[in-house]
C-alpha cells in the first residue's frame, strides 16, 4: 500500500514539477520581467545600495537586512550542495547555464511577491508579519485562498522540510565522524528550541549570524579552488555553454534533460515565485515596499549566481562528475577531496550543518507566520513549535522518502496558488515600483503611504500619521 501511495505521489509530482510549474514559473517570470522593465537588470545597483543601508536595526521590528537573512536562511539549504550536484549528474554541465537563466528570470517574480508582502503586511507585538496568505486575504479579498496557502506552507516548510534538513545533518555527521544520529538530533533540537521560543527578533539575529558565516566559509572555499585552478576556468565556462545547447554532450544524454534539470534545480534552490520568501520580507521595517522587493530579488541572484555556482565550479574543476554512479552529496564530497584532500568530507559535513541548520530557522518562521494567520491563539503556536521540534528528532533518525515526496506535492500546490495570486495583484506591485522610481528621479529617499496608489484597499500599515523624516531617521531605510 505504501509503495502504491509513493508511486502515485511520484507520478503526480513529476507532472506538476516537470510540466505545469515550469511553464507557469517561466512564463510568469518573463511577464513580470517585461512589465517591470527588466527590474533585475536596471536596478541591480539599487538592490546593493538598499541592502547595505538595511543593516540598521529598528526598534519597531527587524531590519531589512535581517529579513533578507531569514529568507536566505530558508533559501540557502542543502540543495545548494546536493541539488546542483544532482543537476550536473543528470543533465551535465550545461544544466548550470539554464540554472543561471531561470534565476535571472525568477528574480522578477521574487520582486513582485515580496513587494506585495510589504504592502499588505500587518502589525503584531513584534513588529510586522505578512506573506502570500495575507495579500490573498487583503488584496484579493479571498481569505479561503490564504487559508489553503497557509496550511500548505506550514505542512511542507514548517514541518516536513525541517525533518528532511535534520536528516541531512545527522547523515552527514554519521558518515564523516561516526556521530550517533539520535544524540545529535536531540542536541540540535535543544539548541533550536532556544532560538524559536525567543521570538522573531532572535530568529532574525541567529539567521543573520549563520547566513553570513555560512556564505563566507563556503564561497571562500570555492574561491580558493577557483584561484588555484584559474587556468582551467575558460575551459569550464566553455564546457557549460557548449553543453547547454547540446553542442558538446558530457552527461545527461539529451538537450531536454540538460534544460529540464537546470530549470528544476534552479527553481527549487532560489524559491522565486514559491511564496516562501515573502513571509520574511513582510517582517522588515522599511520606508517603501519596493526596497524590500529589491532586496529579495537580489537574494535570488545571490543564491543561484554565487552560492549554487560555487558548488558547480567545485565539481566541474575536478573529474569527479565524469565518474559513473556519483551524484548528490557524494559527488560534491569527491570533488572537494580532489581539490583539498581527504579531510574535505568532514569539512563538508560542517558546511552541510550550517546550510541545513539555517534552513531550519527560515522554514520554522514561514510556518509560524502562517499559523498566526490561521489562528492567533497562543496554544496553536506552542503546539506548532512542539511539533517542529518533534519533527527534527524524527527526521534525525528516519528514512523519509515518502515524507519528502509528500512535501514536494504540498509545495507544488502552494506554488500554483501563490503564482495565481501574484499575477492577479501584480498591477499593485508595478504601481509601487512606478511610485518608487518617481521619487528617486526627484532626488528623494522614497517613502510610501497607503494612498500612494490610487484605489488601494485593506491596508493596515503605511499611515500618514508618522512623519516621514522621523520614520527615515529611526529606521534608516
């Protein structure tokens, strides 16, 4: 019976992810790119500027940089190490080229959904919260739609994916150091409990620290490998481009496999359009929704073009990807061992811990903000927190292929619901971008109010009552 259920879920997932979702994500992303006048290109410098300014903390909530780190904590996970290796093993080096393309397109979708999350955010005792469930209720007047989304993201991100991440951590440590998986799971759960019971500000602070350390260590390792093999880089880049168009086949066997694996792994890694990152984007205290939209669009580019590409170069600068039977974490471990010695397996286990533990934090918060959308009772929130901790322990020792497949199914439906919503509300995000650019051209630091867009309704924040100059002084952005 279990095998039958797994087969049915597998077929359904294959249809959703290999056909429907790829068509929707690519076509919607192209539409948002064109309608926003290629926001991911023309405002790239502005993205970096607002991210740097967003490091200043706010008394009323969390800073834009911390919101960026929460989303990056969930976005940057084991997929950046294992997922890219799988893409190369199945689709060949050319899959990396299509991964880059989909990240560039998807960053426009991320801009739309995160800008909407800021516009329709709501106040709470910690500052702000919001996301797709909130803009479905307030922007589309469809609370039922928001409820469906909230349930789907809580089940997939909040519970199941955290079990998968803890499973990855304990397996990596068991393979490298012989660590008892249950013992590590319990220690990890106790540490995680201290973070999540501390509230969103502690979550933001821990995300900020872990994401920065994680990025520096991993990208630094990749940079060292690239510099020591710099003479091979032209050949690697040429290989990626040639293989992307089927000119030079190395693995994967067909152009279709190359394109499909690059797109699937790229979308899975950067989460653009999935509706996950907007939950973090809404928490930031900022003077204009577009600023956080730009920051989150930059997050998509950072995740794929820097971190995922680091993994790709580590693998392609070795001959490990040519060895039959190697895929996933084993392929990355083999490539690292080629470059820096056999001790790389243990070093990668530590990197996996940083990647996966940061993902636990981001995934947890996505569930929390949607639990509060469904029911504001403190009892439900405590029950959710206990369930998350239980799933981390369960995942640390379990074989959870069926659970992983179910999570993919829930997430697939979640993406479909979110894409429909942001398409219907995209005109609001475009209007906000127009307002932002108008103020920028006038030499102003853009400030948004609820009447900045004509006909905007159900807006809880963005009142005129707060003096703009005071707001900017207090919140930096």
